[in-house]
C-alpha cells in the first residue's frame, strides 16, 4: 500500500497512481487494485474473511480478495476518522481498528 498518489506530489517525481497494489509473483510485477477507493493515504492493510481491508485517512474500506477493486465502507458504526492500524484477532473473528482521536473499534469479521 502507499500514501499519496502523484496527484499530490509536485515536481518531476514519478510517484505513480493508486494506493493498494497486489503481486502474484513475489514482487516482480504489481497490479493496482485501488479501483474506486478514495484518493487519500492508505495506512494499513489486512486480509480478513476473504477480503482485503485497508485503513485510510478517511476510514476503513474493504474489497474482495478474489476480485479486488470495488471498495465499500467497513462496518456500520465505525466513525469517519483516520484509521491508523488494523489487526485481525487470533481466532480471525474480529477486526480491530485503531483510529486517530476516536479510540479503538472492534467489528465482527462476518460483519465486514
């Protein structure tokens, strides 16, 4: 995952576009799976219940790991806040989201 896309970088730098990338060959090549994801920094990424989940400066979003690219907001009660860190519980049943200024939230994995 990456922070800002080149839209936010001024100058002769080739920062590329996109925020979430996938490799299937150990890093020899990468595919942008950002799709309709909000254009803002991605702070963390985890796999949970067959989904790719990202924490961004605009909340948490998920997409199918099998067919990534169509992102939707995670959960119903998570506040619209910066999500700095994501974890999945050891049993794989709970997504844990640490936000900036809004506390730590837990979401049942089946609910994402």
